[in-house]
């Protein structure tokens, strides 16, 4: 869902990218460190839902974002349920899902260019440590724009397999996706080299 900016005029949309990232980081830290109390978990769910309402996206959008995380939730529950108490498992799931939904809220209300510019400005003091903020921002921008491309490749492969009647098989899906992703990376590297980017 990254890079799916939704235009709007809400408080979240008007807030600059830098402060927005700081607020979300602070909220993510608070959610991660909060005790596993039921009322705190419920409060976290209300906070996230309120954020989506305040951004003018609605609870339906929050539900769609949550639905995309269903397999992550399943993996988290299955990997913990045999080793941890149910309350702890629920707290861990709520924390991770809440942080991801908050991060998605930022990407839904902030243009990618604004996010990249904010990160480049934040990294400017690291020039003294030989970190090039421009290159880091370029890498982040390429990563963000590549995610929907790879997702598109995955959809193409699945549609082609359905058209040929190929049964669902992880290996038959992953191998062509990997080949297409590597080809895309190679083409991207050639394009950067042609433009003089080291």
C-alpha cells in the first residue's frame, strides 16, 4: 500500500512531512512500550481509528489496510501462541498492526516527494560522517517507487498462471517474480549509470 497517496485537505494532509514522521515515530514508540493492558490495547485501536477518521479516509480505508495485513497477523499468532500467554500474543499483534497502520496513514496523506525531501533534510547533519543524504533519499525514492512495480509483476504472473490453468505453487510463482524483479533492477541500474549516478 506504500506510495498510494490520497489527496485531501485534512489536518494530516496539511501537516508537513517532517513533523508528521516525528509524531508517528513517537506514537509507534509509545505503542511499542505500552504495557499489555486491555484498556491500553483498546485505546490504541481507538487512536488509530481516530487518525483515519481525522485524515478523512474513514474506517472503511482503515479496514482495507487491516485486511492487507491478515497473513502477517496469522503468522504472528501461529508463531507465538504455543510459547506465550494469549494476552501477550494479543498485545504483540495489536502493537505491530497499530504501528503499520500508523505508517500507512503517513503514506496515504503525504506525497512521496515530500517524505523523501524530509528524510534528506533530516540526514543532512550526517554529511560530517561521509553520509550522502541525496543518495540515501534517491535510494529511498527508488525503493518506494519499485514496490508497486514488483506488486504489478506479481499480479501479471498470477493472472498468466490462472489463464494457463497452472495450480497455485509457491515455487512456480516466486521464480518468475524473482527473475522479473532482477531484470527490473538491472534496467534501473543501467538507467542510473547512463545518467552519471555512481
